[in-house]
């Protein structure tokens, strides 16, 4: 006998701004209306059919929730900046609320990595978001997260102490180059002395100079620094294979504009959003995550949500799990059970039990 399907899938198109977002809405076979969860990608540009997100739809449907997954940022003309991604997410919440199969007051967001920031920001500015499930969503700024990532990934790759220090120094410099008020001058100058002379010296002199710097001169020195170290194995976590082509294609006169765009991302601070999140929160982390500082992120979530007066907060750290909450290539044991149980215990889901 053929096994009956456990859900129904429908391809949908969502109008956002001047674009069309392609998505797949998965319904439980039980009677509607259903509560719903929207899956938000990280910074990956993968499509809605990506196995990682399909696995979430296949598993989270067991909670009685409808699940919407759609193309990642930029894939089908979608949003790219964090602010536009937030507007996009809220627009999709409203789209689902207009569907007769969906409980309009029971639509929430799950987001991985950068999608975790989007969860926080959307819930802070819109009461349409019923709950959020940030997964490996940093509780720190993008600047802090990137510095941690480079250091942790370099250590994990087996580079020597001096090589790890060089890579981390470079990433901190890349942060301070962009910011109006550099945050690492003392650390970077001390580390430069520790690791010895290198192409970073000229950039340090420029970034931390008390004299005004001509933007084109600064741009040229930064580019020289990148080219000088691009062949070094220890630069792996810096992704210079992506950074250098971008800089090479950038006219020097566009440097100030490019810095402004990068600064807008690096200045994002979860303190500005989590302190305004009042809906239920399930924050999930992997203990062995080398992309974000897990312990610091957990502490920030606890601090900021307490300041918000939010007492409906659950934080779960999965042992040995990576940034994608996987262990040895599989999802961490109990990962989907944790989410499904949390979702199923909400009052707004009583009709689905």
C-alpha cells in the first residue's frame, strides 16, 4: 500500500518591493487554519530547494505548523541588506496572515546565522511576529562575530599561534578601517609589535593616525596589504579570494561610499533589537560553532531579553554541534524534537494537538 503523504506543498510567489520572491509553502494534512513558521536563510545564496531548508520543512511540519521556505538573499531578486531583509521578512509574515489556511496571530520566524539577526530585528519592530527561533544567531555585533570567526577558524585549521594572530590582526584592521570610531587601536598596535613587521604596518599608521587621510591613499594601502599576503595559507579564513576581486574592481574614488555600506553592516548591534523583543524566543546554538562566540552570545541574549522584560525565553546549546547545528554531518540529536516540542506547547497551537 502506498504511504499517504504527511503534508501538502504549494509553490507560491510573494510580491516584495519591485521583486517576486519564489517560495514553497508546506501544509499539514490536518484541518486548517494552521500556525506557521517562516524559514530565513543565513547569508547563503541558496535556493528554496536547498536540502538544508527542505529538511527543516519536512521535520517542523510534525509540530502541526505550516512551513514556508523561500529563496535566499539575492537568489530571486530578494533583499540583500539586513534592513531590507527585515522588511522582506515582515512582508512575508503579512502575506501568510492573509491566507485563510493560516492562523494570522500565530506566524513566527526561524532563522539561521544572519537570519538570526533578521529574526531579532523583525520581532523588535513588528508585533506581527508571534515568536522567533534564532539558530546560531549572534548576540554580538557583526564586527565582533567576524573577528571571532577568523580566530576560531584559523585555530581549528591548525595554524600556528603566530599565524592565527596575523589573521586575526588583519580582520580587526579590516573592521577598524571601515568604522568612524575604531574599536581595536590598542589591541592592533600591540599585536603588530608581537607578530613583527608586515604589510599591515602601513595600514596601522594610516588607520590610527591623528591626521586626516586621503581616501584614495588609504584605499591603495589596504589593497597593497591584501595583495601582499594573498598567497599565505594562514589567510584562509579571511576569504581574500572574494575580497581582493571586489577591491580590484572598485574605483578608488568609490572607497568612501563602499566604507559607508560596510559600516552600516558592522554597526548593527543586537542590543538595539533584543531589548525590544517581547514575543517568545527559542535561541539555539551549537557548542562547537567556530563562526560565532556562543557563550558571549548566550550571555547577551539573557541580558538584553531580561532588559526587555521578556520572560518567555528558552536557550538550548547542543553539544559538539556546528554552526548549522550538525554533528558529523547529521543534525544534532534532539534538534528537531526540541523545536517541535517548543512549538507544540504554545497556547496558540492548542487547536493542532
